[in-house]
DNA sequence: GCCGTTTTCGGCCCGACTGTTTTCAGTCG
C-alpha cells in the first residue's frame, strides 16, 4: 500500500476524531469517517482517481471531500487537519479513547478543567476534583481510573487465538443451561476479522436471569461491565470483553444479524429496509408504514430476513459493505470456499528446522485430520536462527520422505522448502538443488527495513525465479505486534500473477497475510492462492480454518485455492507448471 | 459533509445500559 493513499486515509480519520472532540456537527464528522472508509476500498492512488474523474462518481465523496483529496495530492497536506491539530491537544484523542468517555465528556473535561492529557485526567479523577463537573460523580471517576488502567495494561484488539478459545469456552458453558434455546457467536469473530475487539454472543431464553448470572460468573472474568436482563458485558482476564444479548425466540435471526454486523453492513441494510418501507432493528423487520401494526415480519432465520429485503442470504464473512449487498441483490454472491474442501496442507515446519514435531508426527497428524498430502517446507540454510537446512540436511530429509511415503496409504509427503529471499532477491540454494523440490515457498525473514522500492524489487526478483511456487506471508506483518515491511503490493501481486506464482494466505493467527482486503484485488489480477498453516507443531494445523475464513472474506471459492486439489491433480499441476517454466526459460535464453 | 424515483433542504440507524439524575444525556455497539 502506497504511503500517499494510506496517509490520506489516516489524515481523514484523524480529522473526523478531532472534529468530534472539538464539538463539530456529528454528521459532518461521520462524513469524514465514511469518506476515509470509501477511499480505502478504491484501487490505485489518489492522483489516478482525480485524473480519471473517479471521485465524482464515488458515493460518499462529494464536493468538500473531493477538494480535500485534491489538496492532498497537490500539496501532501491538509490545511484543515493542521488547523485542528493546532486547536486540539493530541492528548484528547487518548482521553476520548477511554471506555465510557466519548466526545462530549472529552470536550467538557478540556473546556471546563483544561484536562488535555491522560495524566491530568488521572490526577483529577484521583483527587475528587472531577466531581465539580456536571454529570461527573464518584462512579464516573472510578470508571475513568479503571479505564486508564485497562488501556495501559491491554492493547485494544486481540488475536484470533485468544478470541476463538474464549468464545468456545463460553458457548460450551452456556449451551447446556436448562432454559436456553438458541445460542450463537456473532460479531467480528463470526465475520472472520483478523483481530477482534470483543466477542458478541446472541441467545434466546424463556428465563434470562439465570443465563445472565451464569454468564457474569464465567471463570476467568476480571470484571462485570454491565449486568442487565437482556444485555450483559464482562471483561475477561487478558482484556477481552464479551457481550451477551438474550432475546425472544422470534427475534433471534434479527438479533444475530444485527450483532454480527459489520456496522457498515447494518447501516446499509437498514437504509435499504427503510427505502422498502420497513424498519429494521435488532428485534425484527417491521412494516413501518402502518404504525398500528407492530408485529414483525416472520424471520425464522437470517436467510428469511435477507429474503424480505430482496436479497440472497449473505455469508457473515462478506458483511463489510464492500459490494455484497449489490451482489446479493443480483443473486450474484460467490460460491465460497469451505474448510471441508481443503485437501492438502502446505508450508509446515518440522524439527529439521525450528518445528517442534518430527516429520512423521506432522505427517501423521495431517493424515489423521483427513488431509491427503503434506508439503513440508522447513527453513532454508540462511535462516540459521531457525536451524535452516544445509544441502546435506535436505538430502537427509528427502531420504526420510521417500521412506515414509512407502508406508502411508492414500497420503503423501511432498518435498518442499521455505527459501529465504536473500537481500538481492536470489533464493537460498543453487538452482540444481531448488529444481529437486516439489514446491518452493519464498519468504522474507530478514532485512525488513529496506526502502519500499528496493524491497519490492527484491521480492519480484524472487518471484521471477523458475523454481518459485508460492510467495509466503507477502507483507511480513505480525498482527498487533509488527507492521508490514514497506512494499508495493500492487507490483508484487502483478508479478506473481505474471509468473503464475501462488500467493499464500498464511493462516497463522498472528499473520493472516495476505490481508483479506487485498485478496479480491489479487484475484482480479489473476493470482491464485494457497492457504497454509505455517505450522511449527501439530497443534498449528488447527489454524487452517482461520485462513479459510480470511479467504472467504476475500470472496474466494475452491477453484481459487490450489490446495483444494486432490493429490493427483495437485501433483500434475506442479509438474505441468515446472515443464512450462522450463520451456519459457529456454525460449527466453534463445531470444 | 453527503445525498435525493417522496426531497436541492433537511434529513442522516436505533436501542440498551449507566450514572446522574427526578426525566435524561452520553456512550456504546
């Protein structure tokens, strides 16, 4: 992602928050927020949009935002943002971020008491002086102190590793309760977002009180944020918040839909409902036109709800207001990949390099989980920190693979490697050795601080190598821990498509890389994908469904993903690919 | 600031919970 577009998005988002805090018209703030989101989904660079006259046709970008974008392209600055920054102290953004404190309270704290940093707020909440403000009493001060403490201790979002485990535990605790009917996970986890802020659970019960009590008494609860008849919230140790909503049985589909979101999808859905003469909320779809008739339309499930709105049922992963409603309207939703369609496991490590299990343990685990092949891809020799394989280790591993393959029935181990992409873009072994692998994943593991141009050249050169099969974790990000390295993904994906290099969707919950927002774009460019666990032990195989979720979020079907191929088809696909690469190479040499 | 086959002005999703209040504003999702 280029700095220009990203910078613009960040600038607009910051405008929105600063305007909110300074008491600007909330709808104007929202327009900025919305505008930032809209351009996030636009392809190419801001300069191109202007040149192509794209902005005038883009919903959500009007005259005002269009001018801001032009200003950004021409000068790289936004006068308005700089003015807001002069006017509004940076600390107010942190204050506004504290749970229970919104723009109004922030403005009051600043205007009445001159509080513009977390430290000042903490002091005022501690010594009781906050009580002078209207609407601020003892509980508010306590909540603020707890909120500051929590923000210090925990980051805002959580990995899917933690979130999926917590969700499973809570559902298993509540599901067997006597008066509970249906209970489902909603929220961003149901939509397969790559990280989550909190968990949302929706249930039906004829007697919500004991359900709520069991919920707030869940083991591992650090505090109870709210405890009501229909809604309760808890904070788990580790900082993950969980909301539970209990609704009537006939409200379940509407509530599940509402709490699954996304917010943007909901907003669009409600606007559509309104246009059709309905009112949509978490309790149902109501015929708004007749005020005396308040019975909701029957919605036994989400499909029925969407059907009333003239839409095919939209899978949760697609509900991001990124074209799914239009597709559902035209009955043009994609046929999405499922976990059951994953047949082969690629890119796994063993104790030949930095994995924790042996080759046979990894292969057995794959076999027992129902997969038909394992492409083992240990680290290459330069990755000394990870015990990368010297050529003699490769030979040793190949021997073992050959031996094991005579013993498995209906399962095969393929000879792969995860080759470091060296600083100059070359791969980590001599070509003769590389030729011998069934598949070669190429990845960046060091030298991540290169400039964007150099890094992009480096990766593209590796993609041009005839032995390269798959580009591993294309941006190198570690979610919530490390930003992606600087790289022009557009050019990388173009190069991958041109050389028929498969793009990895790394299923490790800290990576989930390629990012789902890029997947549709990459597919349109002609890329194909592999969903790989990058497992370093047998437990890591459980991450494959997370990668499938990300692929679904990127609108991918089984045909887009190479490891949905049965073993023989996959083998012949690899062989054909190798042969044609050889022919291409020979032709290139001759000319 | 955006938008329009009811509209170029006047809307902009909507409801629960909390804390502070005697009827509601702010926050959150």
